[in-house]
């Protein structure tokens, strides 16, 4: 369930509990004013980590989660408001609601459940949007919920203040709430769903290719975040005793987002850092707002100082540390770097015997441009098929169609009796097809281990994921790098990690898009040995695109040659090298006469080695 | 030895000082920014003038100085609750709340548990002290009283057919519902009603609806205020509606008098009018002397009234600034002379009995229509709208 080392979790959770309790103890020594500031701070912190559960893990900035805070506040307040007052101030409430009066705890739990349900519906609707469209849709959510609260006068008193709510949130209630929220957020971050979502945040296409259903993971985090916001809203409502829809609108969204952005979106450490800094600064500025005298100099009262101050802090933070003050790692991840994996890595399991992958009549049109035209080919288990052709001949497009990244305009892909045509990328992985990308698509801010593990967790039902991940790391010789951030590796290492990640999916077929690009000769040779081992020992079939013809010639059993989107030749490397169409495609029509000696970078002397 | 003697005498003098002259610390949690600033900012000006005048004479009764502890609540309910709590923690004797009953209601929980009396600067909803309990007071003629005065005037002018435009967004903007009640009680007809939201800006739909009425209403009553009122007024006149427009104290601002022809003849109720020799005229001159310009609205004088009420309460409590003693003293005040009116709390639930002035916009200037005393039997009972 939890994918990070146990020491991290123990350290994080005990720090959360100790920190929350310690803060409250100190505050209660300082008197009621300090207690109240700390209570507000703790409630804000719940809100910040609430937004962070979604925005931090998915990478989609949400302006809308304060709406869930509003729903939590109104629902819980409607449940705790004394019946007498409800009848006096909300005469049109349905009777069952008017006569319901309960304590803060059950009301909060119900409010979280109701909000979770709303979040589920909203999340299902907007979860498929990407990038700025997703962010703008959350803004719409905020505005719509605000409008509904104002319009639904019979239940919410509209734009008027909702008052008389029992003021039951004390500092210890807030401590309990913040522990629940922080523990939930911390556990989620390193849960399987959280890790998958973070992988999706880092690179959506690669995440899909290793079997991650990003919209589903997004929805999970959206609902969890909504429920956490509802907790914050319920506690805030019962702290203030009175509020209006304005309390849950742009001002507070701005404040909470400021905390999240200044501290760093993607970690709990960041959320806490941001909340502490912004709270300290606002408390200081709010006191300056009504004017003060320093050494006899009277400063005038300037109302609005607080907002200006927060704006400046955001600017400063963005200039100095765009990822937030806490960066991308939790404090415990920095303090206790994970140990490199032991040497006793389990062996890679053999690929299940599988039927060939057959593509027929594959065609891809981008508007008027035909990138791939009527290409048919078959990939046998245990063979290495090289796909070559000049730049722009359609190799990567063909690979993308075969792996579900692109939907073919025409044509079918089948594996035995299973039709794989047009199924989404994340499901292709479960049919034993894994791939790498021409321009490396790792999850740069995750560790090498996490990169590989998340692939193992998301394929084959996640069975024995840790073992598969370790085996794949060992197979490619990158086990020693397991604790490094993938984005910090050398180019060649990144290529190897990408192959290891694909292997962790336990594929029967592996698509490699220029696996040797950027490697030196020794690295390429080592890679060749590894790939041969995969086919020979594990029975994995490989479809490889590369421009390194030496590699292609030595490694591939068969070659397929594309030119201008059409398949112009297919056969053993020797056959293909003699093919006039291939020579023409590579060198132009004028060279046809001297074909015997023209093999682009060809190395005829090595022909006998083509056995592998 | 001598030094020790001197310093201990000094220490004793310092320790004894607060006992000799007490300070009335007034917590002011009002809207210096936001939608209610149009009223609360001038109120603060009037409060400061009154406090300065009293302090210049040595304080209330010559020895209790007034200290204003001000916080901006940004016209927001939640912020009012927080600021009020801070003031209560700070140990103030009395708390001044924003001009609208909504944010003022947000402070109920705090003031009742801290048992500190609170006065809203100019909230006129009679439900505020009703719901707010023993510690909540207002400082303005109630909505129901204002509506009674304007409805009676309309009736006496011979108007028989009225139309009301109100917003359910706040208690204050539902004043036309009280107007309708009184007008019907007098025998008039309500031709119809329309609702708007605060900050709506476009009133053409409502204006078209009113213009289509046959017969045209004699009177259109609304308690919309800036920025809604000017747009509403322009839309009605542009649509060809010529009936008498009646407003309320919310439009007692320079904007209304600067609208030109469109506002000509508009009648509204407010807290006072500076007739020659009146206390309000005296206040206006004092204000001009202190600030270099006369007050822009009646709300400055209302702020002055508020401090005069507190002064009277401290005197009635024999110089005590203890919150519960002050509460009891305020509740028993009778005929306190403020800048706008005589003010009585005795016998009310916290909504003071004050004079209501009817003002007409004539040639862009204020013209006093009358300062009638409303008939108690006509005044509707306060209720949440």
C-alpha cells in the first residue's frame, strides 16, 4: 500500500503528531490570543494540504478546492445549529433538517462524506481536462459553488451571514483535525495511487505507457482533497461561529494558494513551511495595518497591507525558489536518503509464451498529411525486429500507434485473437507491451527506484511489484542508482532506466525508440548484450527504432524499412541491404548503380555476427 | 536610601495612576474597506471628533479618557468575528460593530460569551438586537421605523399605488417589505415587487417590468444603495418610469446629490437634518473646524452620536468602564442628546428610539421634508426576512 521506506513514514508521521501537539502546548502557555492564532493557522494548514493532495500530486493548480471548504462549512453548520435558531433564521428549511441538531464530530464526518460525494461528481466531470483547461475549470467550480450558496437562500441564508454556529472548535479540535489531514496527505503521497499520480504529473504519456490510468488516480486524489477541505471548512465554521459565502471565495483561495506555492506544492513539508511563513507574515502585517509607533515615529494606518505583503512574498518566492521553499522532497527524504538496493536481486521472470503481434494496414493521417500509409508487419516473440528509415519516414508514428499512444486512422493491431486497435495506452501495457521513447520520458523528480516501481505496480495487477522492479534495475545495471532522482542521471543512464522501467512491466514485447541515442560505443555494446539477453533468456520480442545502423545490423533478426510513411522493404539485414528501394531511399536515385558498395555506415565485415 | 525612597514613591505613583483616572477603551471593529466603508469610514471620523472633544475636557466626567482601538473588518462577517474576538481578548469595555446587521451578527457569539456590550455603527435592521441578545445594541432608526415614516408620508401625499424593489441579500435591503406592510395597512395597494442581488449593476429588466405596469405605480420604494441605487434609478427613469422614488438612509451620500436630473425629487429617510440652530449644525461646524471640510454624509454625525451614548452610559454607571455595568447603563439611557437626535434605549430591546428625517433631493441639494414622529401602532414587528 505504501511505497516509500518505513523509516520515512515513521519519521514523517511522528513529526506531524509531535509538531501539532507541541505547537498547541506552546500556544496554550501563551494565552487565548495565541491559541486563537494557532487554531486559525492549523485550520489553514488543513486547507493547504487539502489543496496539496490534489494540486501537488497531479500538478494541476486548483483554484476550486475552497468551494469544498464552503460545502463542508455549510453542511456541518446546518447540522450543529441549534433547532430554535434554525427555525427563527431559516424558516424554509425542510423539517427533518430543521429538527436535526448534533455534535461537531458527527456533523463533520457527515459534511466530509457529503463533500466527498460532490467531489466525486465534479471530479468525474472535469478530471479529463489537461493543463490550463483543468485549472480554469476549477476556477469555474469555485464560482459556481459560490453562486449556488448565494442563490439557495432557504438553506444558506444566501449572501447574508450564516450565524449562531456553536463555537466548538478549540485548539485541540484543530490539532486533531490537522493530524488527520497531514497523516492522510502524507500517506496518500506515497501510496500506490499517489505515486502513480505523481508519475502522471511528471510525464503523462510515459505514465500511460506503463499502465497508469491517470484520470482514475486524479479522481481519487480529487475526492480525498475535497474531503480534507470539508474538514477544514467544518472546523473553521465552528471556530468563527458566523461566516458568509465571501469567506470561501477568492480571498481565502488566494491565501491558501499563497501558502502552498510559497512552501512548495508537492510536499507536506512545503505545505507546513508555507503555512507557517504566510501566517507569521500576515500576523505581523495585520498589526501594522492599524498603524504603530516605533521610537516616537508614528506610522499611519494602511489598510490592505496584508494582501500586498502576501503578494510580495509570492513574487520573492517565485524568483528565488520557483518550486517553493521546501523544494520537491520531503524533509525525511532528504535526511534519510534511501539505501541502494542489495545485490541479491531476484531474476527476471520469463515472458509468457505469446502469440505474434500483427499489424495490418496501419495508416495515420494528421489532417492532410499521411504520416504512415498502409503498413503491415508482424512481430514474433523472441525476435528483434529493427524498424529503420530516414528522418520523418513515420517510424515513431508507427510505434505510437502500436503502443496505443496514437489512435490509427485506419488499420488493425491484433495479438492472437485479441484486438488491440485503439485501446487506450494504459491498457496496452497490460497486454504485455511496454516501450521507451525517442526523447526520454522519465519521471525526472521521482527516484530511479520509484520510476521503475510505479511501472511494476501498474501492470500485471501489481503482483510482486517490488521484486520485478529490483530485477529490472539489476538487469539493466542501474540498481546502484536506485536512490537518485531520475532527472539527475547522465543521458545513457536515463536511457537504461527507461528500458528498466519498461521491463518492470514484465512485457512480452518491448518497443524501443532509439535506445542507443546519446550512448558511446562501449555503452551501446553493453546495451546490445543486455537486449540479446532479454530475447534469448526471457523470450521477449523487441521492436527497435534506431539510426545506429551498426547496432541495427548486429542486433536485429529482421528489418523493416519505412520511407515517406510506406513500408518499402522487409527481411533479414542482408536482404534489406541489397534492396534497391532501400538504397534509393537512403542515398537518392543517382546512387543506384554503385549499390554494391553503398551501405550507409554499413559494416559488411560484421555480417556473420547477425545471428543473435 | 534617598534614591530608593524616590524610586519607590515613583513606583507607587505609577501604580496608583490607573486607579485615579480610568480609560474607556472602545474596540472599533468596523469596515474601513469593502462594501460598507461608505458608511463606516465617515462614522469613524465622527467618533474620533467626539472622543477628541471629550478627551480635551479631561475625559468623560472630567476623568475617564476615551481610547479607540480600531480594526478593519473589510465588510466581512468572518473577519468581524475574528476582530471582535481579538478586541475582547484585549480587554476593551465596549465594542463597535459594522454598519450592516450581517457582519454585526457574526460577533454575537463573541460578545455574549465575553459579556461585552456592542453597538453597531448604523445597522438599522431591528432584528439585530432582537437576535443579538442583551449585549447587542444598534445606533440608528430601525428599518421598520424608517419604512413607517416613508409609507405614511407617501400615503399623506395622496399616493395609493406602490411598487417595491428589494434584495434578499441582506436584512437592510429588505426594508421595502416593511414599507409594503405599512402601506397596505394604511389602505394602499402594492402593485408588485421585484428582487435584485446586491451588486447587480444591470437593472434594465426590472425597469422594463415596472414601465409596463398599467396603471403606473405612484411610488417606487427601494432600499438599494451604492453602487446599485444609481444604476437602478437611471434604468427606471430611462424606461420612462415617472413615479415618486422613495429610498432609505443608505443613499444619504454625496453620490445621490451628484446624480443630476435623474435624482431630482427622490425622497429618502435618514437619521437627521441640520436645521438652523440644531445640534447637527453645531456638529457640522465643529467637524469642519477639525477636518477642514464639512462632513460628506450623515454617518459622521451618527458616529459622534455613538460616542455621546457611551459618554452618557459611563456617567450613568458612575464612571465605571466595567462591561456589564456599561451594558446595563446603555439599556437604561433616555434622551441622550446626540448630533442628529435625542436617543433613547430605555424600554427597547436595543434598537434605539431616534428621530427620522425625510429628505428630498431638490436642485442637487438636501431639502427637509419633515421630521415626523411615527405612529407606534403602524410600526411593523421586527422579523427576519
